[in-house]
C-alpha cells in the first residue's frame, strides 16, 4: 500500500513537472518560471531564517484552527448525533449557519478580534468547525438502535455507549472531515495572511508577487501546498491506525 502511494505521488509529481516545464516554454520564463529556476530559488530560500519564520507562522495558525475546531465541533457533533431531542433543538441553527460562507464574515471577525493571529485563527476555526460538526453529527446518527439496545441489555451506561459505540462509529467520518477541512483551511489561510500581516506564507506569496519575483512566489506556493499534503497524509495515517476495523 505504501509503495503504491509512493508510486502514485511520484508519477503525479513527474506529470506536473513536465506540464509545468512545457507551459513555461510556451508562456515564457518571465511569466511562468521553469521548475529548475524555482527549485534553485527554493534551495536558496530554505537556507534563510526569514523563510522558516513564514512557514512557522502559517503552520501555527493552521494547527491552532484545526485544534480549536476539533475540540469544539467533535464533542458537539457526537452529542447532537446521539441525542434526538438536542438534535431537533439545534438543527435550525446548524442549517442556517452551515451554508453561509464564513469568509464573508472576515471583516466582522477582524473588527472584533483584531488583525493579528487571534482574528485569523478564529476565522479558520469557524470554517473548519461546521465541516467537522456536520460530518460528526451525521456519523453519530447512523448508529443502529439494535446496538444501543444490546449495550443497555448488557448493563452498559451512557458513558459506555458514548465511548464504545458513538465514538468508534463516528471516528472514520471525523478523519474524512479533517482531511477535507485541511484543504479548505489552507486556502483560507492564504487569504487571511495576505491582509495586514508581515509573517506567513500567504504574505510571502503576495509580497513576492508584488515585487514581480515570480520564482520566489512559486516557492511559497509549493511550501504551502506541502503543508496541506503532509497534514492530509497525517490524518490518513491516523485513520489507518485508529480505524483498523475498516480494512477487516
């Protein structure tokens, strides 16, 4: 399985590389720098402290958003999904809140929480929160009543039901939502870091673009993409580790 994944990633990278090189020849290296030039610039950048300051700032904001969304959304989703009364009570609020694009609330969030890290983390948390909440809630609602009756007949308590039934059943859906949420969060991270900040890969990309240093700009794009890919694969590995019954 690992060899297959490595082969797929390798083939994809090679395909992107040749497509990129071909487009660079068509459009001109001044508009689209070729991969050799970008990678050479990348090696120069990773040797500087300033580059890693931007990487660290982006990574901390992204991890903070994922962490706070997880600890807020997952317990709420598990409780709502396993309790029909609470689910009916909060369903209108969820249905009204989920479709609203949270990015449009960015000015409001920045006014309330400021333009610093707090405002950016709050916006990331809000966006990931609803994705996790909906997926976790829907996963918990799929539990068969016969399983509930069986657990109660064996003397299981509400806590036993929560930890031994609701949590394991919902876990695969939670990991799926986290993987999807990473892609969304990286896109939003680029947006929020392009506004009123001097640190982060979003700022790094926009600043390079403004100075027409396109090779440097692509270094930032690749770095941000790598963060998203690595986090996606981490959640994939965690799902395989903690949801081994899926492969049985």
